[in-house]
């Protein structure tokens, strides 16, 4: 079954409650997201999910040269960064999009849906 990455985007600037306006809003979003995660698991879609620390905690590693170069901070300057994600298995893109809409409502953030490259797609590429 195809796998999809559902990436949750939010603002780069966060307050003490992440990107939620109040502590109550944050706690409700966590509760709703937990319920969504349970639904994904119960219906057989769930593979893995987690939230990420702020983009400012990132380290970029460039190992293409003779010695790796480590740079603090995100690779790209942006107003929005990935704040969390789900990896799901769904029969097709329509199912993944429906689930992403539910996840977006639960976590109160925009969700980008991207299919993973599969062995099947690699084989098709090599054969063409």
C-alpha cells in the first residue's frame, strides 16, 4: 500500500504555546491530534507521527566534500517550517487527502501531502 508524508506547516515565530494563541487552544489541539492519531491507528493507516522542535534547533550537514560541514539553523530561510508530520499508508491519494484534511483540522495547521517514492516507481523509472 502506498505511503504518504503529511507535513504540518506553521509559522517560524512561535510563542510560549507554540503557534497557538493560548494554552487552552494548544491543549485542545493536542487532544484533538491525539484522537486523530488513535483513529489513524484503529483504521490501519498509521505508520509514524511526531512533532518537531523549532527550526532554529536544526543543524545542516553537508557531507559532499572531503570533510563534512556543519551549520547551525535551518537550511532555508522561510516564514513557515515543518512543525510535525504523519507517515501513513493509504490505498490512494484521495484517501490521503481526506485524512490530511482531518489532520489539519485536528492540529489547526496546514498539511502538505506527498507520496513516498516506492520500489515500484523506481523500477518504472529504470525501465523507461
